[in-house]
């Protein structure tokens, strides 16, 4: 992780295709690839784009070291000419991307890569690996945070993540998606995000009795004293002992702040209501009751409906692994290629599965907002040369059901382009914000959604339409390919 050399983080067929392009004299051909996904994870109404900072770092560090070259030589499948090409490999192309924290939808290019075909081919696997994972976890975190209805949610799934990278970058993505902090200290160090935590059952078990364990913890952390109360008996022992320690602290003149109890097992609705009553009766109305224990958005929503008195949620395994939807499903597809005159020819992939038919050409995305409310109306995928004039009538339609139309009058809507330049001529021209700045931006993005779009079950779907020009191009190419 320290070196973070990801140059060989690619599928073998990327390299064998690259050698094939070289042998056929195609190495100078410029192509355009789109990185997008086809379906929102977990049945959500949207996804959150994440991972761009790590994608940028990957491109910037893309060099074949001597050790890389020696290993590839040892495979005995690559020519000397190709190996010589790799020795001086650099990314020289152009990348546009949607900024991290942006609300995104299926089939929209999260990244658009224009580069010589060998360069564009090599970076496919690593870009998908990075963007797929972090976008998945950021989206899952957003669902969990929505279920908590304003209560803070802490990510603490490191020990259950699929390895150090998944735990560290997953925690980063979870904070982007809305978590108030993480238990992962490395993530805190690398990305300057809040780190939070209490103590484990082993702390309590390491002392002669529970009360002594609580007293020692309070001595060490008087300004952040959250006591885990379910090691032995939550209501008969844990909560009464916590109250006793809080009273002792108050008697010593210690101002109680950031204090409370944590529940990690049992009937969380019942226990939290009983514990809340006990704390209030003892004069500790402002004590925070936090809860963990294999939580996810569904269980949190259920506990909320049951009136659980929980004010802080610790979510681990089911967040960091996106338990109910473990893959984001992003893909990387050719959209255009240059001819011998430097003109770009749109390309399309057909399939018996309608959702797998790609959108051809070099594209951009317009987001359309209601001018009065600031809420999202629709997204429009258009060709690169197209513009939207806000002083004119705008008609939107569903490409798969063209009778579904929306007509917006001049002055009633505003627009924003989503793709921004990240690399030009191989040089990075984009400065990634800090993670907490991305989180603030993500919160603003989610505020542009109606509540119906954000609900976790059967959400209303924001329309993603094709411009008339792009729709006509797609239909033309489908007809041409079908006739062949």
C-alpha cells in the first residue's frame, strides 16, 4: 500500500491486445472509451460517484519499472518491440470525469477517455477496479445515512472488509457518502477524516469487574466517555454501572460531553428505550445511546419505526462490503475511433439484452434543474458538440419510450454540464478536493433530489434521456449494423 505501484494491476488480455495493436500498426489510432454502469446498486434511485482521486494517482504513476519489464519478459509471450515500447510508456491522452460526490445514474459516462488505443486499453481494468469499488460503498453509505434520518452514522467495518485496500478506500468512500467518521485510523491519516471509537468487550473483561473497567475508561477519556454496556447484562449491570460512573464524574466537577453508552447486542429497540428511561431518571438526558450489531439501512429503518432511542449508529460489515449488492457493475466501452483523416467515427455495441446496447459517439451530460426549487428534473446525454439554450423550449423524451415527453419552458430550468477536464495531453489539470469537502458537496447534490428519489425501497427514478441528435445517431447505427 505504501508504494502503491499499480501499473501491472491489469488483465493480461489488455497487454496482449496492446501488442496486437502494435503489430497491426494501429498504435497511433485515437479512440474514445466511456466508463459507465448499467444499474443502480441495491435497487437505489441513484449512485454516488467516487474514486476519482485514486484514479488520478494511478494515471500519474503509470510507469513500467525494471521489475515489471523483467516479469513480463519472463512470461515469454511478448515481443521485443512491445517490451521496448513499455519501457517508455506514459499516458498522453485526455480524460473527462464526473467529480466525486456527484449523484449519477445508469448509462452516464462517469469517465470519458480519449487516447491512443494502446494507452486507453491498458488503463481499463484499474479504472474500473477503483471507480466501481468506491462508488459502490459511497452509494451504500448514502442509503444507510438516509435511513438514519439525520442521526450520525459511523463506519467501522475494517476488520470485515475484503483486505486492507478495501477497508481503507471503502472507509473513504463511506465518508463521502455521508458517514460522520470512521474507526479506520489509516483512513483518518491518509484523507484527514474524523476517526471515532469507544472500547471493546475485552476492555471490560480485562478488569476484575465491569464498574472498575468503566471507571478506568472514564479516567482516561473524560471528554469522550462512551461505555459499552452489554458485556454481561445490559439493563441489570451495564447501564446502572455506566450511570454510576457518570454521576461520579459529575460529582468531581467534570463537565460531561460526548458521553453515553453503546449497545452491541440484543433487542436494540427494547434495550435502547429502557436504557433511555434509566438515563433520564438519573439526570443524564443528554447521554448519547449508540448502537452497532450487524446494522444496515433496513434494520436501522425498522428500529426507527419501532421508536428506538438511538442517536448514533455504528455500521460495519454490511456497509464496507455492501452486503446485499457486492459489485457496482461498471463497464468500459468503445464509443468512437479516429479514421485516417483524424475524424471520429462513432461506434456502438449491440446485444440481445437491450440494456447492454451502448450509446455511440463522444458525449457530454447536461443536468437539468427546476429553476424555482433547485431540484433535479432530468439528465440528458448529448453529443460533444451540442449545447442547451436556457432561453429556448427544451423537450426531453425517454429513448426507449419516446411517447414519454417532458417540455420545459424558457426561464423555468437551469442546466449544468457534469463532465469536467481531468487530464489533457497526459497532464493532470484537476485538483481533487479534500474528502470532507467532497462530503459537503455530496450532501448538496443529494439535496437536489426529491425525497421520492432518495427512498430506499421503490424509489422514483430521475429520467436520463438522450438528446434527439444522439438518439437519431444511435438508431441509424443500430439499423446499419442490423442490416449487415
